[in-house]
């Protein structure tokens, strides 16, 4: 059974609602990782695999978020990107910006 996600001090659930509306979220407590469209499902999958984002949750909470994202992807027949490729790409982009 998925674990309940704790309320993060650094997250404002109201901000998530304002930005995404009444979307379905993989982290409904903090209104993070919207999973209501194919693009958002892919983005949520990529972002939760970034150490800076995953580090804000316990291992069980990350597992719960990933389960919810996978479930949304399966329901909408969305192929999830390879998270390692995304993290590598993001690192290269950040390096170029410096």
C-alpha cells in the first residue's frame, strides 16, 4: 500500500494548485508532480529521478510517487523516458549555463 507523503516545509500546495489547477498529483499532499497529461507524466518521472528532488522525500515516499507516476503512465499508455538519460542531459545543460 502506498505510503502517505509528509507535508514539506519548502513546498506550498497552494502554488501547485495555482499553477496546475485541479490536476492529479503524484504527491497530492504538497501538490507536486502533476500526472494528468502525457507531458506532465513524463516530466514528473524525469524530475523525481533527480537527486535534488528525490532527496526531499524518504525512500518510501519516492517509491510511492514513482508507483503513482507509473500507474498514470500505464493508464494513458505513455512510455516513460529513461531517467538516467534525462539526468545526464540536465547536467550537461546546467554545465553550459555556467
